């Protein structure tokens, strides 16, 4: 399994809806996680892997010990359920989700701010929503 040397971390800034403590590892929120305050209808957010605290943005950071998608999926499972996963409790789909997540982070420079949101796609068979995970640019006003 591929290993990665970059993760997404939090920078606390409640005015920007980043409520995690500085340095906490972030993952994309699940349907069970709740954001504090309102976000756009197409908006989504991250949560801290230790506290499940929400953060609208995350920042790329290089780590010394490489991580695999499976290891990050296990950390996320423990964060949600408070126990180690048993054999088969983490699906291949979840591992692929974390691989997708880490692949995108891996292509970014340290310190790059990231966000995620829902993209609505119209097809002849109907509408569906796809989660986008992308770099953001902050402008000074």
C-alpha cells in the first residue's frame, strides 16, 4: 500500500469557522459530524481526528513518519467509535476514499490551504452531488 508524507492539519481561527486546535490532523467530515454555525448549501468541512471538532479549512503539512490510507482510516474509525476496528469493519471503499484524500494532499506544497464542497452535476439520468477537495486562495482585503 502506498505511503504518504503529507497530511492536513488545523489552524485555529473561530472567525473563519476553524475550531480545531492548531496542528490537529483533519479528515473530511462524515454525515454524523456537525458544523458550528452556517455554511453555504454546497459547503462541507473537515473534522479533527482526535476531537471531531469542525474546521472549514485545513493546511497541508509534511510529516516525518509516512502514513497509509488504511492507517488514516483506522484513526478515523477510532475517533468515531472509540475503539479499534475489527477485521472487515473498514471497507475497501473507505480506504479508497482516504487514498483519494491523501493523493490530493500529496500534490500540494506545505502550508497550502484546502477546503471541500459539494458539486452538483446534472446528467440525463438526473442530478447527483460529488464531493470536491481543493486548494483555496485567501485574499487580503
